[in-house]
């Protein structure tokens, strides 16, 4: 139960459920639904009665924060993209502009239901502005991941130490 803790005592603060359990995908833009003549309707009773959308991907973690980075160095982290649908699905990543210093490396191709792929987010820490910003410059960009059902936005933030 969400009202009591493991010891059976009443909780003092509210439990925040992860977005994957809430049934919503943060930072996503739905695409216009195109009728897929191959997929057809789901007639399995266990799947037909669920209120959740049975297509799409979830990003783990849903946002990337690099923290404070040293200028001139390259940093990388991995984001897992899991197919939570019942059919295989395809995706592609719209590469960020070069002035952000960001680059996404991944293996293109279909992802089977329940499987996941890794996206490697790489940033080259560079100062783009000519003026002095007080020692720190913030880089913030939303990486667009285009899937068959929606466009996922992966927010990436970093502070570059000059």
C-alpha cells in the first residue's frame, strides 16, 4: 500500500510514482496516428482491457544532467531507450546542432517489444559566447527522438567552467 511503509506505519510524505507506472510519458509530442494495415487490432483479453498505450518507448533516465564540466574535455553518458509496446518499433535521432557540442551515437534499426537500445550522449565542453559569463556557461538542449508514434524530447543540461 502507498499509505503505509514497510514497517506498517503510516507514511509522513506522499509516495511519488515513476512516470512509467503512471502511464504517462513526460516530454513527448504525439504524432498523427497512421493506420497500420499490418498490425491490426489487439484481441487478447489481457491486453485489450488495459488503459495504457501499448506502443512507444520510455527513456531511462528521462533527462540528462552532466553537471559542471571542464572546457575542452569530452564527456559521455548512456541513456536506455526501452520499447514498452507489443510490436517492434523503429526510431531515429535528430542530431543536435554543432554549436551545442552534443552528439548522439546509436545503432539504428527496429527494436523488438520489451527490448532496449542504448543511446550514448556525448558532449564536447566548449564556450560559444565571446563575453565573460562569470566563469560558467550553461548548455541546455532538447534532443529529439522521432518514433513511429510520437516525438520524445530528451532534455540535456550542463554547466561549462571557463
